[in-house]
C-alpha cells in the first residue's frame, strides 16, 4: 500500500493528520541517522521562490541533491515571466510539466493552494504570505521530538509576532493534535488571530495570554521565539515593544534544564547572542534539521514506499 503522503500536495499543515506528521518525523529521524543517496534518483524537483528565502530554499535544494535527485528553479520571481504578466496558474501548469514536484514560496496568501489546482504534480508550500509554512512546522516537530523525546503534552510558549507569523500559526495547529498547552506572549497588536484561538477552544486545547516571558518560564518545555517586525510600529512604539520581547540571559532564570529555545530564523535582535551558548539554544540545530525533515517529506511524496 502507498504511504499516505504519496503524490499529495502539502499546502497547509491542516492537510496532514497526526499520523502523517509522525511518519515524517520518524522518516526524518531515520534519514538523519542513516543517510540515503538514492531515494530521489531520477526525480526532478522545481524550486520556485517568488519571495526571499535562505533556509527554506537552500535546505530543500540540499535535501533533493543529497537524496540523489535533480533540481531546477529560481530564487527570484522577478526574473521569470511573471514579470511579463504571466499568471501563476499558467506558470505552474508549465513548471509541473517539467518536474516531478514543485516547491514554492510566494508573498500572497493562498498562492500555493491556487498553484495546486493547476499543477499536474504535487505542490509543496514553502510559505505563502502570512498564511502557512507547513514544512517549517515539520522541521519544528522533528526538532521538538528530538529534544523532548515526544510531542504529546508539552508546554509551549509562542513569543513575538503571533498575528503575521505564519510559522506560529502552522505549529500551533499541528501541536493541537498532540494535546500541548500554549502560552501566547505578544504585543496586543500582534496577538494570535481570533480564528486560531477559536479553533483551539473548539478542540479543547488549553491556552493563555501573557505579557512577559518571565511569568511562564519555569513551566516551559519549548520557547518558540519570533521576530517583532519593525515596520508594523512607529519608532518609539517599536523600541518599547522590542525591549519587552527580547530574550536575554536573565530572562532564562528558572527555566527547566531541558527547556529548548526554537526560532524559525532569521533572527534580528530578539535573542541576545549570549543566549546562543546556553544549553537551551536549539535554533541553529533546528535550521539544520530542515534538511532531514524536507528530505523525509520529498521522499514520501515522491515514492509509494520509503
Ligand atoms: N524559516 C524560514 O522560512 O527561513 P527563510 O525565510 O530563510 O526560508
């Protein structure tokens, strides 16, 4: 029987079941321990980035090449015929005829879903506006499992821009399938969207809203940091906000020894560099895990059995 992700689009984390996520985590674990150079042999993946990226694009491209596959694509939609007015639907129709799967990032919410409707091959969403970033979530789940030995019943704080941060939306939805308890810490103007809080309430997931990291630090298993975006505030307001949501060494006082800090990166100045040397910092290993999680996903989407 084919694995449940074979030949499927991966657009939103809510397209995946709990057991799909567990399968990706287990496969990533295996590929990290036992590298395989043939799983994507004779497969061609199109890497279509209409928006800037460092980690997502390069870790996907590394994943394909290390699994023995080939890659085509672009890192800047401004160098494609989109510039001449070609629709995304037409572009993806054509790109899908050249490749076995399309990985795409786009600045517009819903672009990946639209692309999947016009593609003859699986589309994997590498981030669409402030909407979803499902493959970031898969590598986050892999990193959480790697550090905590489980995904169930953890205490997880999300800090920073919870309104526009697509990574926190996807991860909260995923962890809600594992009965985690959430602490939301953000400026009021960047609070978790109502639709997501309502979704959590309907599922009976416990969550609470806080003003500082210190008040919840001793309870946490995972501290998920994100960037407060400067452009969303005036200068004085930003300075006030940013100071409140910076993780310093002193903020970690009282943290469990096993507590790990994750961040999808890029970091600007929301985590003091001195924190990097503490045993709590896991964001660089998390970014490295992007290769294994994306290898696992591509291998499952492009092979009936893995
Ligand atoms: N985490 C993440 O999506 O990073 P990039 O924007 O560099 O791809």
